C-alpha cells in the first residue's frame, strides 16, 4: 500500500465517510501537513504552534481558504496588523511574512509533484506561461532543470504543466513572488525559494523540516516528504489523466516506476467498475 502524503486530506478524515462540506477538512489537513513538515527541521512546538495560529488568523481575517488567497489579502492582513491601537513591530511583520512563505512552499511541492532537490533548485525564471492555459499566468508550467539523472548522465530536464485541479496554487505563487519574497530583499538571487538569510532553500533543510514535523505529530516513521509525489501521482490518476501524461509530469523513464507510486482509493476503483459495467450492459445496468 502506498503511503499518503502527510498533507493529504485522507489522513485527517475517517475512512469511508463522505463529507457534505469538505473544504474545512481540506484546509485543516493542509495545516496539519505543514506542521509535520516543520517538525523535520527540528523546530520545537513553541515555534510551530504560533505559526499555525498565524495561518489560522489569516484564514479568519480573509474568510477564505488557503487556495483562495490573493496577494491583496496578504497585503491587507499585514496592514491591518500594523495599524490600530496596538500595531505590531516591523520585525514582527517580517517574521509573519516568513511564516506564510514556509506554508506556501509546502503547498507548491504538492501542486507540481516535484522532488525535494528539484524544488530547491527552481528559479524564478522556471515559472512560465502555458499558451493552452493562459488563465494560470506564469504558474502555467514549471521547468525542472535538475531532475533526477541516471548514473553517469547529466540532470534530466522536463516541464511540469499545472493541471486545473491544482489551480489554487496560482494565487499562492503570485502572492509569494510579488508580495512576500521582495520583502526578504533577495536582490538578484535567482532562487524561487529564498530563506530569511537570503539563501537558497536546501534539500536537506526541506527534508529535516518534514522529519521534525512528522515526529511532533507522532506519525509513522516510514512517512517522508517523498510521499507527496506518491499522492500527486495517485490524485492525477484519480482525476482521469492518461498514464503517459502522469509519467512525463513526474519525470519517470518507465511506466512501471510510476505504477509503483500509485495507490488509488476504493472509491476510485468502484467508479471504474461502475463505468465498465455501464459500457458493457448499457440500459440493462441498474445501480440498484
């Protein structure tokens, strides 16, 4: 059985239960997954919990879910905190922006299904428009220039297309690139993800953050950040994308490798069976 991604909603929901209002559960699962990721950086609960409370405050301030946030929401939130009878200090506002940055990065790793090394080496110029999906802007595709290579060969390049089911990441990236990242004063640093010390986020720091978060949440030690790719492949399959498309999205040389990553739900298998029966039996097929 393929392990679920730490931020997957199914880890936070009871099995075989259909939700009438799934948005709150998805939002909660995303924040839970982010908390586990931070644990991997050996961060203490005293650091993680205030960050989670900040994201919760941001969510309550906007009245929107994370995939609905816009750059204007982030700006309005900081302005709100910097005004009033008890305005926060500039240093505090900057710390809040960094916390929101970390949450955003966690979301994008899942949205594009990239490996940790690939994610750390993405530059601003690697986010590009896709002429078939102009509504996604520069988030329409991501060029991976340092993909996993075979022994003795250079890194493999590929282009990952943003699928409509992940379009919530468009506003997330837009806010990071145009509102939050500039406040870290990156100057001409090419990296998409820069730290508060204006350095590139390393694969090791990404992995350590996840391990600490996993331990803090008391999850199975077999879970790691790579599980996000498992979930990405599984979800693209359940969304109905062809196997070849999924294989190219994640940069696998062989379809058999992609199949190993896949772990579709019982609901998806039942839907396939029902569709097959309807095709074969036509009007004789009765759901009852």
